[in-house]
């Protein structure tokens, strides 16, 4: 159970960057959806946070990547985040994904297991963050990795990168094919809400998925609300976030997304495919 934020900043020096991260911090500190799901036992995403980004400076690309086991709302994290935002403001344009973790007691714990996960492969580098769950035992067998030493999200990201490493067509088509295959490993009542940031010699690409697999007993409205994903657009940025952020971010140009796979670009948000079904 985690919170997600992804954005392309067309004007990194604008006030939106501070505002959207302030809302992300607060949505991780106090998540009323999580409180309802756990009947008040838990209300914060306090098991670490991370950010991966690409800044564009002229014709060059600069990578930014940081993870911490501290909650994102810890005073030390907020100080670190301010340094990171100052760095992002230096660029002409930015792509980033961020994640605040609430770990399951059934999954490994530690800074190594905080999202986003980074994968280097022949075609470039990928960063992946996930809210939901997959059958990591089955995926581990497919990929021939030890599922005991990885969180399910890490194995899901590894699966996507494995498929992309074999890509022989346009990258967006290969991303869509990988995600369609991956939905088969989502258990009933689980979700595949993810952020995927790719960087190659041709530049960055940013993808977002939203998929909830209904349990056999029917739709659980609390989980549906928890897993909803929204887009937030302005002249300065195109962003996608988990539902909770909207409780702390004041903007009128908000849209609830349909389930599917999307690509964010400077031209806006484009749906590439449906998922599941």
C-alpha cells in the first residue's frame, strides 16, 4: 500500500513543483483512504520514499535518483527533498517519478526495498515504482530469481525490463505488451498501479499504469477508491497521482483516469492500451 506521483515539468521553476510535493508529503503523512481500509490501525506511508528523475539541460540528460528508509514526512527527509527540488529547478524540463511506501509484513524491509527500483539494460535504464501486488513466486520462477530476496514490485519491474530487452518494435508497443502480460500475475483484489521512467540515447519516456483486479466477491468500494489514479494538468506540468494527493492539492484541472496504460509527454497524457479484460 503506497502512494505514487509522476510528472513532466515544462517549467521546473514554477511554484507547482513545491506545491505538488508538499501535497505528496502530506498525503503520505495522513492517508484517510488507508485509515479506512485498515479500520484506523494505520494511516501513514512511513516505510521509506524515493524519487527518480531526468533533467534536460539543453541537449543533455542528467539523472537524479534518491531513496531513504525514513518516512517522506520526517524532518530529515523534508530537508533532503528541498535539496532535490532545488536541483530539479535548474533544468529546462524534468521527468520524475516518486513513491512513498507502506510495506507489507510479508515483504522484505530496508532501504534496498524502497521504490523506485533501477534496472540497467542494453537499451538504456529504467526506474519502476508500484502500488498493488503481484504473484512474485510465479514471476520469480519465470525470471529465475529468488523471490525471497526481492519485493513483489521489484520482480514486476524486472519482468517488464526483461520483456523490453527483447523488444524489436516501437518501445511503446513493447511496454504495452509487457504490461498486458504482467496483469496475468495480479491476484484478485490486487492492483497494478505503476510508474515507469525510461532513459535511452533518444531521451526519457514516462509511463503510468492503472489496473485493479476485482475480487470474485465483487467490487470493494474502499479498495476501488484507494487505487484510483488522477491526472493534474497545467501550463507548467502534466502530473499523475494516487487519489490521496487531491485532498492536499488545490487545482481545478483534475481528471480521474480510466484503467489502462498511459504515456506522459510534453503534449499531454495519451492512453496506449486497456489492461486486463
